[in-house]
C-alpha cells in the first residue's frame, strides 16, 4: 500500500487554487450507492481545473488515486478509500459534441447516452450502442466498454489524456491506448479529457429507431435499480458467458444481506437500500466459489473495486490485464506522457 501525506496534497492544492473536500461520501456518486468516504476528493469540470490539479499532484509523488466518472462500474469499500478521488464532473463542454467531417468529438465527462443521442441528431451513425452504457465517455474509454456487437475500440480514433503524475497532456492515438476486453493501458492517474470517434453519415430517423431498439432491449433484459451492470468478466471464449455459468449454477436470487444476484440477469448483482459493499462482496465471493466448484472456471471482476484489502482485490483481479503485451502498453503510454 502506498504511504502518502494528505497534508502535503492539501498544501499543493492550496498553492494552485484547487478546492478539495475531506472525507467525502462516495456512495451517491456510484450506481451501487454503497461504500464509505474518500480521504480527499477533488471535482474537476474544465480543462483548466484538470491542469491545475495535475500541476499540484505531480509535485506530491506517488499518491493513491482514483478517477471517477459516473461510478457505474465502481464499488467503494465500506471503509472508504484512503487516497484522492478525482471526480470528473459535468460542464457546458460535456453537454455537446463537435462534428468535423466524419469525426465526432466529446468531453470525457459526457454521458454515453448523450453521446449516442447527439451523434444521431447530428446525422452521424456508429455510436448508437453507447445509449445503453450509463457511464461517461472517459470511463468507457478506460474500460473499453461495449455492447450490442460493438465496443469503444471500433470507433475510437484518439483520446486526449492528462497525466496527474507528470502534468503532461497528449492526444493519444487509439493504437497507443492498449484497448482490450473491458480494459486499456490507462492507469489510475490518467484522466481522459476528451475523445474523438470515427462515424459515418446516417439518416436521423434510422439512427433514432436504432436507439429506441437498444433502449427497449435493455429494459427487457436488464434490471433497473442499484447495480453496476455485469459484475464478472466473461471467461475465455468457449467457456460460456459469466451470466450463463452463474445461471447454470442455480444462483439467480442468491442473497447476502442487502445484495442479491438479479433474477433478470444472472451477471448483475442488485443492491437494496440497506445493502453494504460487504454484502455485494459476499455475493461475489459465493458466486465465484460455487461456479469454480461446479465448472473449474474462476470468475473475475469487471467492476473496479476501490479501497478493499489486498486479499479481496487479488481474489477478483482479472489477470488478463497483466498479460505482457498490456503491461508493455501501459509502460509505453506512461512514457509517452512523460512519466519516466
Ligand atoms: C445498468 C448498467 C449496464 C451496463 N452495461 C454495460 C455494457 O453493456 N457494457 C459495458 O462495457 N459496461 C456496462 N456497464 C458498466 C459501465 O457503465 C461502463 O463500464 C462505463 O463505461 C463506466 O463509465 P463510468 O463513467 O461510470 O466509469 P466509473 O465507474 O466512474 O469508472 C470506471 C473506470 O474508469 C475510470 N475512469 C472513469 N472516468 C475516467 C476518465 N475521465 N478518465 C480516465 N479514467 C476514467 C475509473 O478510474 C475506473 O477505473 C453497465 C453499468 C450499468 C449500471
């Protein structure tokens, strides 16, 4: 665990006009709506906010950091996070897209459904699938989010990335972002400020019908309420989807405290109003054990776990992110951003 000095960070923030909050509750900033506080939290909305924060933090050495978008793929521990949470908040910039020829640009804080709808309204096709992802553009780039037969990797051209470690900003081409299944070469200290997508000309009515289809499909097949979408990453092709394995193990409805496996979609874990992060972890633990006993497959978490013990982090960590090619991609991205 990184040792750090919160007072040093506060001092650096003061020196650069960055406002912070101490012990900020994180629950309502995530779709699970559970979990504790962040030791320090800074909300950045504009490029200037981000740059000032980077200048402040880059003088503070190795700090435990988490960048938070809409929190739709993040679970904070009940004990909270002993580090700095950088909340990428909305601004005027994140409400509209820019279209130049076939290229659509959007801020990192823009919500994916807004990106989909604005693109369709502008007569651009290719980003309709984004309407089903309740997160931000920045979170979706980091996760290489996808659905309905498409993913970020298909349309992304580049992302403007800021390093909170070096203070440098770079327009990173997709080829240097190391996108892979539900992951990328981006690290905890990188902020996706904006992204550019390749699109094609499309009739607005056709695009609108596609949006409606996707929204209807989601309503029919996925539960509403408090969840973070699919919890476990699909295992290697040929082993069946994570949801199918959980379903076959008879785990729909399995409950621990205020959390349960969704009856509607076996790879979703629902949190009730009384749920804690520990309840969700208890359900994940049980699901992982039963599926391993029955099939030999060890399910790993797609949801980012923040503030948990090393044991829990390791139990659910997705080892594919540490494959040599992805480690190399992370290192070369850090180097591109002037961190080494
Ligand atoms: C109902 C539901 C359905 C879902 N369906 C899908 C689906 O079909 N496909 C899919 O892929 N996902 C799905 N998700 C998961 C989630 O919406 C996506 O992973 C989304 O891209 C996360 O975006 P976010 O802004 O909420 O990220 P967060 O949860 O805030 O963060 C996720 C990760 O991205 C990083 N991050 C966030 N913002 C930035 C930024 N600006 N710069 C750099 N890093 C950043 C965080 O540090 C973290 O590592 C679903 C979630 C829900 C609740």
